[in-house]
């Protein structure tokens, strides 16, 4: 029932994209409309302890992300943003982040890859006595820096071409093609399917071959329920922490 409901929502979002194209002549107006509708969707279906905004993200070492379309934060994050305006976020309270594209182009993909590269350099400081619940694979991968994704309503490149460009970008940075936590973790194309890096294959979100063996690294797959797949992926990979030390003093008090 939930899958059918999300598929219906997906159809509504496609209709909103069509409406935006009929309303706005400038690409920026179309993009803003699409981003807003996607953030509304996440607020509706993510757990109530989470909130969704957009803006820039910083860590305690002074590193900063680029402008980010989607920032998902936990209940521990200080109130430094509103749903409608860009805000400033602290990586310690971020559970996930990503970019939204109405129509993904090769140039747009390159831009997102660069943004993800800067985001993945941010580091979470858990704080004293923080409790985490995760398997070893996810703990190593997503509790240093949260998952980063790209979602697009349409795409000019094919799924296979997107994956090849991802691998090419990683080689250009000197990364191995299956290295994890260096750039984005997943791509979801609503009219097509998804591409996900399953890492060592032992995380909470897994992919199995027909004979049952776990698959490592990047996988792409056609899908007619991409938003549902996205929600399942986010639910599995977003870090969950119980913090007893507040986030804000680490950014405002000397020595914290």
C-alpha cells in the first residue's frame, strides 16, 4: 500500500514539474519549484524526529559545503534555519544531504559530483557518551560523514552513462572506483531507476545477485518506483545517534 501511495505521489511531482515548465521561462524558477516539492515530499514521509532544509553545512574544523538543495537534520540540530529560506547547518546534526535536478545533464552531474566531494570532507564529532546503533559497515561509512544523494526528475544521460561519469570523476580525484565516502553515495532518476554504491556489501541496505550472494560497489537498476526506493535507502543508511552533549557549544565555546 505504501509503495502504491509513493508511486502516486511521484506522478503528482511529475505533474508539478510540467506545471513549472509552463509557468517559468527561466531555468532557476523551474529548479526552485522542483526542489521545494521534493523537500515537501521528504517532510511528509520521513520520521517526525527529522526536519528538512537547504543551505550550507559546516564542521568544527571550519570546512564548508557548497550550497545544498536538501539537508536532513535530527532533533538535536539547533534551530538555525527555516523550511523556506537557506540556512546554516552543523554536520554533527545532519543525517543526510543531496541535490535535486529537474533535468540532469552531463554538466549538472559534474557540478553535483564536485559538491559531493566537498560535502564528504566534513566530519562529525559525536560528542561524549553518544549512543549509536549500526552495523560495522555503516558505522565506518556513514557516521563520519552522512550519506549524500542526487535525485533528478529526468535525465539526459542514461543510468549506465551516469555511472561511467561517476567512475571517471573518481579516477580524476585519484580514488578507486569502489572507494566509499569520498563522493555521493546514490543517484535516483525518477523516470528511470537508480545507481547506488553498496560499499562492502554488508551495510544495512544490501543488494543480492539471483543466487543470493551480496554485491559490492556500484550497481545500477531500472525501477518504476524510484521515490519508494529512495525512502527505503534513506531509512536504512541515515545515521541514528542519541546525543547527550549539545551540538552548538562545539562551534561557539573555545576548547569544545
